């Protein structure tokens, strides 16, 4: 990390977390983001659900909810960027304060509640972006919607033609009763509608499902079965957790979803169990607690074909992106793997057997 980046993070951490987030995005949009050389290695090139990625490390949804800094974020070295969540109608989200740094735990708690400018504003920005880079949209539902399943279809129909993939987000803990859509019957109906709408696009795109880490074995088994039968392209594992186990920071009692370092083990166990349940037939994107190349490598060996980060950037800055990729490349080389795909799932059994 450079002196300038360290100083910038120090200043931002003196501010309210949500205000600091907004300032960082505005700075990137104004051209103050890093222009980092991409980590070039054939070992790191991957193809996930037909998406050819220059490297496996993506930016998770939530940092750029309204697609205001897509190009600067791609220049930071990510293999792909996911924006959103987008809902049909604009919504303010939950009352502030709703974002909390747990510095001692290297974690974040948020209860945003799908705050965003709505699919029309986000879609208009994505229509005007350049063709370079892989960009996806996280699909959400309005809090007051009478038909949340239909909301996902509406957002896909509006924004899908302007992105490379979409993620169905039924796992945010901050919209009341949203996680009920992860139940077998509700999920099958929801995915069926989204897959049908995707097939009707002039250019169908890969559609992923993002799930929560707070699921038991039976629930994961149902999700895996629905995913395999539905024609969905893959699973993102995982979103934030409601668990507060092991936290020490004063903010640990705040309501919302927890992300960051404490989520690493729980999310990796869920990832490995999904890899076993799907038999490696569906690509999995590993998310949750990645801070180092070793963390990234562990997710790959647990069953991930690609990765996403977000919370660690709050503490480490965007220089973390090439550091993780460089370390991951060296670890793959050290273990004799000529491609990342050769390492996927090697440790799935040992991870899946852990108790969390």
C-alpha cells in the first residue's frame, strides 16, 4: 500500500462510514482512482458460465450500487465488476446510520435495505458504458412490492441487454422476508421466471443465484437441486451473515448483515458443501472474508471457480486487488497447477466437513 493510499484511508476512516463510501465513489468517478497494471498470467484466466475473465477476482455488488464508477473500478484490476442491487423503483433504503465499521474484527455491518436510484437510472448509465470489461447487475426487489418475483424479471428485462451477467439476490438480510425466497418452492418459481425472461432477451446472459451463509445442510441441498434443475448458470456463495459469533468490536450489536474477515470460514464451508451437492456441475463464485492471496486460494480449493471481494477494500484499499492476484498466481505455481481450474474443489471435502 502506497503512502497516498494509506493517508487517504486514514482520512476516510475519520468520517461516517456511509459518507466515506460516497466520497470514495465520487473521487473514483472524478478520475482519482488507481490505474493499476493487470496481473497477467495464463494461470489466472478463467471461463465461468461462458464469461471469459482475465482473472478470477471480481468486485461484489454493493460498493457501486448505482453504476456511477464502473470504468474506474475495472481499471483497478478486477476481472469483473458487479453493480447494484437494482430494484424497479428507486428507494431510499433503511434509516441512517446503517453502515458500521468493526475495525478490530476487520468487518462491516450494513443494513442498507437495497437503497438505489432504480432500474431506469442505473440502466441508462450502463447503456452508455464502453464495451470493455465484464460487468454484471445484481437484481433486487422493492421493499413494498406486492410481487417480488416479478420485480427481478422487470430489472432483468430493463438492464440485462446492457450487461454481461445478472445475479438474483434473495439473500440480503436487510429487506424484510426477502430470505424466504430461498425456500424450495418459492425459489423454483422465482428462478423459473427469471430464466424464462432471460431466454427472451435478444442476447441471453448468464444468470447466477446469490445465497446466504446462514443455511443448514437440508436447505443447501434444496437450493442445489433447484439450481441444477432450473437452468441457472451458477451460484454466488455467499452474502452477509446474521451471526455475531467471535466479534469483539463495540458495534457488534448493530442489526444488519455482517461481512468481512469473520465470514470467511462460514462462507467457505457453505461453498464447499455446494460444490459437493452440485458435483462440480455448476460454477460457484466464492465471496466472504477474502483478504489475502491465501484466502483466495482456499476458496478456489474449496470449490470456487471465481471470487468476489468488497469489505477488505475498506481496510486495505484498491491496491489489494493486484496483491491478491499476484499471491494467488504464485500459490498456484508453487503447487504445480498450470491453470486455476485444476485447483478447483481439491479441498472441498475437508472444508465441507467443518462445523460452523
